[in-house]
C-alpha cells in the first residue's frame, strides 16, 4: 500500500476561461469544476486510478464538504477531527494552459490534532511500502514535523517521500529521506542557492546547476531527488547518477496537481519494481497527462503516453568541477534508455 498524509487539504474550485484573464474586468467562465484536493489527496487519487492500494490521511471534521467529496470519488481515507471547515482554493485556468491559483488559509491544528495524525500515520504505516508526506503545513504545526515523522517511520521498514516547500522542506532534508520532489525553486532554497540562478540556467537549456544541486541533495539525504521542471520535463538523481526525461506533446489545460501526479507516477513505478529510468518516465507521463486534463482531475493509465518520453542518462557519477555541463538534449540527440 502507498499511504499519503495531507496536513493542509482543500476543496479545489477551478474556473476555465476561453480568453486570457483580464484583471479588473467581468468575465464568464466556460467551465467549472469542484474537486477534493491537497497534495497527498491528489497523489492517492492518481494511485487509486491505477488500481494500486492507497489510503489518504488528513484532518477534517465529520460532515466537512471535503469528506463528502472524497466519498464521491471512492478514495479510502482516515480523517482526524478538527474545528473549522477545510479551506477552498480557487484556480483560474486560461485556454492556453496558463494557471492562476489562489490558496486560502486552512484551520489551525492544535497539539491534540497533530498527535492524533501522527499516531494514525504510524499505525497505518505498518502495512505501507511507501509513505508520502505532502504539502504545506497549517498554522499550529511545527516546521520540523515531517522530519520528526520521517525519523519515526524509519524503524517500520517503509520508504518515505516528502513533497513540501519552504521551512518544512529545509527541516525535512536535514536527515535521511528516500525521496524528495522539489521544483527548481524549492531545490534551490533547500540547497541554500539563489532560485533565480537555477531558473535562468534552465531557461538557457543548461541543466548543470540543477543536476549539481540535486546530487548535493541526494548525498545529503541518502536518497533520490525527483526535480520536476514544468514543461521542460524532470530530472531524477540518486547517489549513483542522474537522468533527464522530456514530456510528450500535449495541449495544456491546467497545471494544478501536475507535480502531485508526477510524484504518484514515480511511486507507482517504484512499487512495481521499475528501475530509475522507468520511474522517471512514469513520473513525467503522469505529470504531462495531468496537465492535459481540466482542473485537478486524476489521470488514469489510459491517459499516459509513455512511448514518447525519452529518458537520457546525464551522469553516472557526481558532477565534478570543470566537467562538461549537461544540457537539455535535443530530440535528435537523445539516447533513450
């Protein structure tokens, strides 16, 4: 089983526009979607759609609209009661795939709720192959909670994936983690680098700084780093090497949840025993499929285009000073694995 924890869940409301968003103007949406959300919930929904066992743990009181929505999609969940309704996040999706997201604050969690979530997670983890700790932390939760959970999970034999940002990510990577899934900005922050440097290098087609930062992080956590790079693709780095994969051609509908789908794709492939290139290909396939779907709809296996995702080995050993800098391969220069 793949177990997920979503500390800051949401109801996601997506408004689709036929024209570009015009600030200060009145516009009509051509489509509206309301779906249960939150990073771990999104991961579990994708895994469930692949017909692998999964369970999502989250804070929400009985009768919360989120729990009703989750019952509607048939996801197996465990909820810890809290005061206050789960937040609602608004996404505005333009016709060209440009996405604007406005996230509301969720209810604070008191110490009792944090302890209850911790106990429930550790209890359920006894039957889990992977535990994914996902998303931002609401008010009342210490920044190092994911780090504490990872340490507590270590004796149970399950593998731990973490997908978060800011101070919780910095705290989380201070010790062993089997997998982290940052974007280029989060990777830079966790490594103490200027995010603008990594973004500029990526825009110029230079993967060197991202590979070097990923290898630094992989050595630090003793695990893998899945760096998702939007439309460029993704890089998977372990202590043994790095691989790059570019996405297949798609018509983008919404980028919301694409990173969560990438993480789910990795976990699906890892659980079935795929090697690193296979895990990366699955992650990129699921992320691309999610981007081609409206709202935060969970992609299914029939949505995947695995055949058009080349994977290239960038390095089989850590990048050394003065060594050639990896660049984004062109379609004619790829050597798919």
